[in-house]
């Protein structure tokens, strides 16, 4: 595995790799969720390029940029063992040199839920990913379903800006008790870690309500809320259209089936966890009462 630190080196090395090239952007502190993205890229592309960059542009002023976990030597070892051909790990100054002043604003899809709790977050994500797509020139880029709104934002950016890359989505990897793997799980105390799967249980309760035939969005969300107890504190729970993150009211009879997501976020102490579960609503079903 080649490790490069500058945009010029990354661009040159990426262009020399056999096609199709799969790109796996990460912020490091790697876990098996990241490695599932690498495995999918390895299985479906001729070459794999990973990136490790803790992107300051997607962190708010009072967020965890400075203390975000960093574990470069171990990350590089795991990526090499997973079959990555090229690792790009730039500095902040390399990605955002003096004079940098162009950003990508993904519009309405980036303003809801995570976008409303973290103003500017998706502008940071869209900007860094657009830059990485341009540097890598990869045919495919791999992202985790766990960050469902990030996927919706990037699909939107790629479509609107005609970026020549296909977004591939890899299912969420979980611990045995259902907790979605996340670099931020490292922030949890042992008692918080024990409570954390309550978020997954809430999302399961929501999709189970739909499977039982519940069509009222408020009752679906209430089924989830019943699983959120102290020390968990709800940030949001909802049912949204997977592509737009607009809360989903109905699928008109005779319409097409739509992919919906039960989405949720909870606070546990100073840490906020994020997760979602997909389900498809058949054309004749309706989820009533959407408010957002
Ligand atoms: P991050 O390093 O947190 O920015 O994540 C890098 C990529 O890994 C993103 O596409 C995430 O959606 C993805 N990812 C993070 N956690 C998981 C997980 N538990 N399962 C699958 N993909 C994940």
C-alpha cells in the first residue's frame, strides 16, 4: 500500500491504478464498519483508494474536532491488511491552503435533522467529498448506510453537479447487541455503552410497528420513543424519505413503493449517537400525520 500526503501525489498515484477504482473516504479511528466499506470496494473494483482526513470544515465550533480519536499507524496497518492499494492522508493545510474559499452547499436535504443540529456540517461533508472525488478520479465511492443523511446529501450533490462517480452504500455494521459501530462509541463510559443499544431498539420498534401495519407516523415514532429511557435523551426520532430526508406522510395509493428510513439520534452524556433502519412502504400503504 502506498501512503501519500499531498494532493499532487494522490492524484498521480490514483490515476496510475487499474480501473475501476473504488474510493473509501474516512476520518480514521477505523472499526469493522469502515473495513466493510473497504471489503465491498475490494470485491467490486480493480483498485481501492482509502482516505483518512479529520475534516475541520464539517465540525462546528463547539464540537469534537480537537479530541476526535486519531490512530494513524494502526489504521494504516488495518487498511493495508484489508487490501487497500493507496492511502491518502493529507494535512489540513494541504486540503485547505491559504486562500481556500469555495464550498459546496447541498441545499435543503442538508438542513434537516443532522443539518439542523449541526449547522454547516453537510456543507463541510459535501465540500471535502467533492474535493476527494476530484483528486481520486474514482469511478465509485463507498459510504456507510449508518450515516443515511450523508448518503442522501452526497447522492444529491453528485446528481446536481454531474460528478462522474457512483455512490455505493454499504449496510450498517453493528455490535452483537445492535449498537452501530462508530468511532465516537469510544467516548462512552461502560454504563453509557450498556445503555447505548436502546437507540437500535427504538428503531426496531418503529420498523416493527410498520410491519404490523401501523400507518400513523406519530404512533410509529411513539413506538420508538417508548424504548428511549434515561440515560438516553432523544435528539430526534422520525420516519423520512431516504432520498430527501423529508418526514414521510403517505405513499399515495397507486404510487410507487418508496424507501423510507426510521431515523434516530440520542444523547448519552456528552456523546450523541446516530442510527437508522430502512424499510419499504408498499404503494397502497399510507403513513399519516407528517409535520416537518
Ligand atoms: P467516518 O470515519 O465516521 O467519517 O466514517 C467513514 C465512512 O464509514 C462513512 O461512509 C460512514 O458512513 C462509514 N461507517 C461508519 N460507521 C459505519 C458502520 N457501523 N457500518 C457501516 N459503515 C460505517
